[in-house]
C-alpha cells in the first residue's frame, strides 16, 4: 500500500509499514478474559466453585468411612461441572452477538477462523482449570474427611478414571461451544443444550426401536464408562459416534455459520 506525498514540488511514493497480525496468544488471552471478566461469567465460575465445595462437604458428611476416598471426592465434582461448564462454553461464543461486540472483535481480527479457534481453546483451557480446581478442593475435603472420620480415608488415585473425568469435561465444554456457535443466542443455546439430549435419552428408554440407536447417540450413556473406568473397544466406538453427532458436526456447522454470518 502506498501514498503520494509532495517533496520539493515533485510527487514521490512513500511506502507504509505492513500491519502486524494479532498474535494468537493475545487472542487466547483476550477470549479467556471475556469469559471470566464479565459479570455473568464471573458469577457462573463462583457458583461452580461453591456448588462443588458443597457437594464435597455433603460427601464427607454422609459417606461411610470406607467410601470416603480422594477418588470419590474428585468424582463428586463431575455432576456440577458437567452441568455448568457447558454454559461457560456457550457464553464464550454467544457473547459477541448478544452484547453486540462482534463488530469490534472482527474489525480488530478480520480472520474469523482465528477468533473461533481462540474461543474454543480458551473454553477448553478453562475446563481444564476447573478440573484442576476440583482436584484441589477434593484434596482439602479428603484431609477434612480423614480428620472427621478419625483418620479413615485414602489418597489412591485411579489415573484411568481421572483421565476419563477430564475427557468428559472437555467433551461437554466443546459441545456447549458447538451449540453456542450454531444458535448464536445465549438463552436458546442453553435451553437447546439441556433439552435436546435429555429428550433423546428419554425416548431411548421409552421407545423400543430407539433403544439400540440411543446406545450409540446418547452422550450421557456413552460417557458413563469414561468416569467409571470401564472403557473397552465397544465403549470407545459408541463414544466416538455420539461425539461425532453431538460435538464434531455441530462444531463444524457452527464454525461455518460464524465465518459467514453478517455482523451488524
């Protein structure tokens, strides 16, 4: 790009310096801040931490001594996290459209694919951070439980189950991001995310001819062996099919929509 300037009455060409691209690490940092700096995002994370701590307190209070283990406390965090982490993923991609900040974002970084990648990776990173926080809370609860139960308790950690717990959380976060990109509306994405898989699960249990397909399409059931540590070839195949239907395909469709939708 060049501009014409006057020097001693004669036109000359002055070349401008090329504009440097926004570093991807900066995009990641910005998208992560968007998820935790807003009032809704901040309170959602606070609620997640409070609910996780309360569930662990209940586990310590009501569990039999032989069941009060570090691994059980870690798994106690699976329920609140699997419910609330997808909402974080949804809000990570819908906020640009519901709060009308998309024009600023895509003006500063016109390559929308990089913005989408930063949103997905930052949401997954936040999911990993939540799992780490749950492990720390479980360690604190285990110490309290050992004191409450007169020293009864173990620190045994099943790495296969822990890996399954982490993969489960990443899948639900990615699913939330996918639903958010398809609908680009926070309330609609949240309602659809919770209602649609639940309806499929209920139909699979009530309608006889849907029972077999439901075993391959219901992510609530295909992710169960992950947390239980009982994955085998058949379980991995079912998880792959359900993840393709509920995570990969919606993520591809949502990415296409974000890349092509007009920003107003």
